[in-house]
C-alpha cells in the first residue's frame, strides 16, 4: 500500500534508510559505523524538520503486517525541487515499489530545477537518469582529526545572532546556490547547530554550521576564504568534543579539498553524487549538509 507519510512514520522511515544504506555499503566492502540508534540520535531533528517541510512524502507499507518497507520524500526551496530521501528495505527491492514511490515524491513537473544527492547504487542511478537527471559530480566525504586552529586575523568571526545575521547568511547561500531555502530550514539549522558568520570589515563573506552530529552547510563568496573558514570550523569541532570532523565536499571545490588534505584529512569510502536536470550553483565555494540528507 502506498500512502502519504505522517509524523508517526519518521522513525520507521529512518530504520528503512539505515538498513538500506548499511546493507548496500556492507555488500560492497565499505561497512559503515554506528547503530541505528546512534544515527537516529544525530538525525532526529532533521527528520522532524523534513516531516514538516516536505513538498511530497510517500511511504510503502505491507498491508498484512503494517510494516513500513520504503519511502520517498522531497522539498521545494524556491524552485529547487530536491529528492531528499528514497529508500526501499532490502528484501523488498525489485518489486516496483521504488518506481511507485518515486513517481509520487518526485514528479517531473515540479520545480524550475530538480536535484538529488544519490548514493552510488547503480539501480537507483539508472532510475534517476530515466527521469531526466544527470550526475554533475561526486560529493566526497572527507574526515580527519580535529586540531586547534585560528581563522586568519583579517576574518572576523561571530555567532549568528538575530534576523540581520540570518538574512546575511541567506543572501550568501542564495548567491551561491541560486535558490532560497525555506524559513523552516534556516530555523532548524540555527536551532540545532552552532552558526557562524564571517566578515571582512563590515562585509559578510561566508558562513558555517557546526555540531557534534554533523557539520555544514559551509559557504564562502570567494574561494580564497574557504581555508580560513574551515580552520575555524575545525577549531570549533575540537572545542565541542569532536575528535574527528566529517565534511561533504563537492568535487569541484578544489580549494577546500586541498586545504583539508594538507590538514591530514582523508577521503572516506562513502561517495555520493549530485544529480540535477540542469547545471546550477557555484559548488567550488560550497560544502554541503552532513549527513547528506539535503544540500
């Protein structure tokens, strides 16, 4: 049975996500760490947010048992129609369930630009290509030990405080991605992660979100400012007790990638891909939300 998702489905959806991702990675020799409970502790606020902010949310349920065996969800951010999740429980794949979910959650007539952050599951990639999507580039998971570090002295750092700071972050994000995230998304990020605004003089030049459960998004209007911003992010991660920092770095972001490699960060086995129906955004100056639920 295919039906619309409801708030009470959130944990069951996460269990499907966990089983699908960990099963796939283990099958391909790159097992992931952490229990479902540990993953849920970090991701619950964002699942709650997506439950409230979804443009479409559909679940597949076994009528006999009432067990949830698949789900797909999407958001609409000022015309960027993004498939945030699409998973079917292992053992139930290949039965047409995924096609039914995708048709409902990611219809072709929604949004001026359509995007997906996808795993390397070739069956899903083939399905996405059939809907008109194209893989633009890999998103590289990078992680490394955190060490004390200071941003360059010409960059002023301040915690986000008040609507004026949020407006500055929104303006930077809009100029880089070309779309406006929903007000609910910004509230969720500010409430659940440390939020910082970076300035040179009186001009806002970038922003970053940091938390023990994952970091990002992180952006800089000028790529040259990314290393300084990332030094501060690394220092904040260390200060809040994170021994390792993980980031979702778009492959075109060569400045951030080389900086992180110079700091001892390494590429993780887990790689995802950004797919879209047309090119968009300046991803050479952007680091995405981690874990990679959405941009």
